[in-house]
């Protein structure tokens, strides 16, 4: 059972991919989309959300693309998930009860689920992008995709 929506999983994968590959040049959205089998337009909107939240930085120009806005050890998985999910619904009023179907949902179910979600995000706050990059390297996930440079003359 997966607790994160596909959008959040994709956001985490995109940030880890960028963290792993974005040196010395930024990663183009088309390259990232091709690597993950997605249409570039679908991914571009998600990347823009991550830029607005301060996780990624967009670089314009012919060699432009995306790179991390801060060190990969300073970006937690919970940061990415929160950005991808956007602002959550705040508990509320009778309109919530009418929309959700019952006062039971508003007064009991939603608060319990919210509490569990907060615990889950607290655990994700303990995992950073550097941890996932190191795990990807250990498992050779990106074995052939990192450019190799030969400075021999």
C-alpha cells in the first residue's frame, strides 16, 4: 500500500534525479521527462511548483534546466511532498460536513487521518535527498546515465 499520491512520488523522483545529475549543468525538463517516461508538459508544471517552493531553481537559456536551490542534505522528502501536495484542507465548518457527508467524517475521521499524516511527514522529515541519492548510487540505479569526463590529453 502506497501512502503517497503519484504526484508526490514523481516529485521526489524528479528532485533526486536532478540532485544526482545536475552537475555541472542543469537538467532540462525534456531530459528528465524522457528518463521517467512522462510527457514534458506534465512534468513541467510539477517542476514549477518545486521552484516556487524553493526546492529547485530554474535556469534559463539554451543550456538551462533545473538544479537544486539548496544543498541536497538540506532538502527533506517531507519538504518535497508538502510542496507537491500544496496546501491541505483546513478543518472547518458545516460546509465541510455537508461536502464530506457527515459530522463523523469532519469530527472524527479527518482529525485521526490528519494526525497519522502528520506522523508520516515527521518520519519523512528524517530522510533527505542526499540519503536517497546515496541509496540510488549504492543500488546502481543511474549506473550508465551520469556523464563521465575524461581530462586526458
